[in-house]
C-alpha cells in the first residue's frame, strides 16, 4: 500500500534572497530609509538624495561619511553582513540607525545596485555593482571620501511586487515625508533632495532641534512650540508641542524618536493625547515631536522587520512618565498664556488639581487606556446612556464608505420627507457648540454639525468635479501658508482638484503657497485652517484605502477640511440652513466616512428615561 508524504524542498538561494528582501523592502521609501540611515551611521555631515520616477527608476543617496574599503565594500552585499553586530548581546542593545550591509543585500536582490565608496581624500575609491543579487568584484573608480549608493530599476525582477505599489504620486509623497522625518533628529547634517530633476528639500546644518523643526515645518509653526522635559532612571525625554493653530483630528506631526530612531509607540501617543484630553479638550489631537533617550537594554527594536515599531520593557511606566511631563508643561504654559487660539480653548482644570489628578489617572492600567481610547476617561460622569436609541444608519461595509448607503429604510426616508421643507420653521438648539438639537413630531434629533456639513460638502464637491470649477471668492489679501516640503508636494499633485473646489493656490517660493481665492461659502478666517485640514487628510494613507476612487478621496478631503468644526458657534439661521441642506442630500444619514450624522430619540424612549 502506497502512502503519500509531504514533500519538502530546500528553496534556491535566489528565492530566499527575494523573500528576505520582502521583509524590509516593500516600497521605494523602504530603500531610502535604509540608505539614509547607513549614511548617518557613517558619520556623514552632508547627505544628498536623488529620486527619479518616484524611486522606481533611480534612488540615489550620496554622503561624505567615513566610507568603505575594498574588502568591506565586497562584504557589504553579503547576506547578514553588518558592521554593527558582533554578538547576541549586540542584537538586543542596538544604538545605531542602520546596519551597513544588513539591508544592502535585500535591496540588491530586487534592483540593479551600484555602490561607490572611498575612505581617503585622494579621490580614489572602489565601486561594486550587483544585478538581482549577483555582485561583481569591486573595481577602481574616481570618488571623493564617502559613499554613493544608486538603486536602479527597483523590483525589475519581481513584477508582482511592483504591480501592487501605490500611485507614483503617493510613493513620491512617502519618500519626501521620510526625508523630513529622518532629517529632524540630526540638525548637524545638511540634507538635500532632488526629485525628478527639481530640488524639493534642503535643510542646512542647524544648531538645535527647534531650529531644525523650524526648517522642516516652518518658522511660524516652530514659534508656537512648548518644550517639556523630564527624566527617570534609565530614560530621558524631551517633547515639543504647539499651543495654537494645530488642533483637530489631523495633527501636522506626531513623531517619536527613540535613541534618534524614528519609531511608533502607542504608549507615547496615548500619553500625550490623554494629557491634552484632560487639560484642553477630549477630541484634541496635538502635534508633537518626542525625543526619548533610553538604555538600549530596556527596548527591543527587533519586534518588527523594518524596526518601525519597538517594544519597551516597562510600557506602563513609560505611559505615566510621558503623561506626567506633558501635563506639567502644558498646564504651566496654558496658565501663563494671556491669549488662546480658537483651536486651543483655555485650560479646563485649575493648577492645584493637575498634580493630584495626574497620579490618579496614571495608576489606571495602560491596557484600559488603550481599550477605551484617548479622552475616554474624561468627564465620564457627564455621559448619558443611550444604548437603545436609533442611529440613522451606520454602515456595515469597510471598503468604500459610500457603498450600499443609497437606500435607507422607509421610516428614515419618511422622516426626511416630513421635515425637509420645514426646518426653517423649527427652533434648533446648539449643544456644546458641537451638536444641534431639533424637536420633531415623535421625538428629538441630535445632529453632529461637522459630520452633517461633511455630507453636504462631499456631495457638492462630487458635483463640482463633474461640471467644472465651483464658485469662488477672491481674497482682498492672499493667505500665505508656510508648509513642509511634503505638504507642498500634496498641493502640487492635487492642484486641479483644489481649483475645482474653488481654491486658487499659487507657488510663493520655497515651501510656501499663496491662497488668493476660496470657495464662495467659506469665511475668510477659515481659509488657512480648511486648506491645512485638506492637506493633512490627503497625507493620511488610510484615506487611500477608504476611497480608492481619487475623485471621492479628494471630495472627502475637501468636505472634511471645509466643514463646520466642533466648537464653532452657529446662529439659528445657520442651523436651520444646515438641516435643510442635509436632508436634501442623496445620503443624509452618514458622513462620507460612514459615521452617523443623526441620532433620533423617540418620545417613548424619553418617557421611559423619565419613568413616565
């Protein structure tokens, strides 16, 4: 009797190399990250970047670092060759950025790679080429001290990988954003970046971190920053966060650097958010730059193939530490500030309560904070249980938020039809300058003013894209926006869409733009914030997944940026007009992202609540 058996094959080395490459090289930005980090580790004081075809045709990084000899140049392309690790202990106590050699073999496996390097100042060096993982012996070449790496035809031998890349515009923005992120913690290094033959980024050497943030984010933004510092055994932290002009759901920057390496940590993110939730506003999402210097023994950088996420030995203590220093600095700054931006309400707690409440809040388990979300521990006593009220309606799809929302149930259609022509006759009430309360025949409606206006503007924007440019108004004095290089790249790539919505944006030199016209319905005072919100929305890569159709994605960005914000006071006429417009839309019961715009509470439910 013959028995079948599982057949085991040892994969060819060429296949193994491509699998290994897939762990760390998933897009052009992954290559650029490894190459820049190698240059930083090589003690470079100047790093020049050249990108063509969003990194697919050419991705080149040149530095003036210590360089590599002929022998080390040959070894750099070998699998698992590195200049940073000598023992098992080194693997778990990494204090450098890249691992010169570790990723080069992976890059070489999926591209045509050339590396030229010199350790001397005599103009002589060595060059090695590698095509699809097959290196050739080094050859003499004329080269100044330092190293130049040119990666050409990325993914030429793995077309399936290339097929699933995002658009060229998305990859270009990801590359530029990465350069900004890596430049911030190294102010002593002069960075330049040339994309498609145009210099799009240059930051000369600076003296301080704040000066470098100013170079990247703009002097106006840097001028609003507050510093928070603290230390605990084995760890020191410095944070910078703005006190104005940056509030909302989409902050400009949320960057964490641990031992100068750009990483992500939920503990730090929630700690900062919770501090702002307590002292400012529950839904406030601050920008921040956080620099943590920690003993390498207390972290594990090997929990993620690209080392983007790290694990702290004491996550709960980290949360309390960051929460404490941010709370103290934020509380002091808000109390001494004589004027507050509309986006930054005055401090909501008195000084004597900050320290006492800090210890009470940070004793809560970190897992509880994560489970409930930032801000959820604030003002819980003021919440009213409405678990069985009617939400109109909430989508079950997770793909396109617009899918399957065209046919709400009959009772919801009847609700809209009953009142669509009568809202101007109904007295509405604004609750916490965020929600609109309106009485109806069989109960009350609560409307989220931002979500409702988003729905209105979203459908109007789609119409404007079909028929042409929307009505706009010229500004008497143009609004000048200081942007980062990445933000300006978004504006340039989406110029036609901005124009369709009624904006007139022009290059104003450097990384600034001039806004000379805005949509007709928009107030002049809202122009800057709305434009920034749109830009930040488009920078979020999750928007691409939510709206695969670019037209809907840009319409959603416009709606989110230009819509009435939470905290904005509305007149009776404005509330009536908003409800009239909402119930005239095709899908009035959800915003473009699928969140409900309306909650209905029936008279029966109100009676039950009051035990009638």
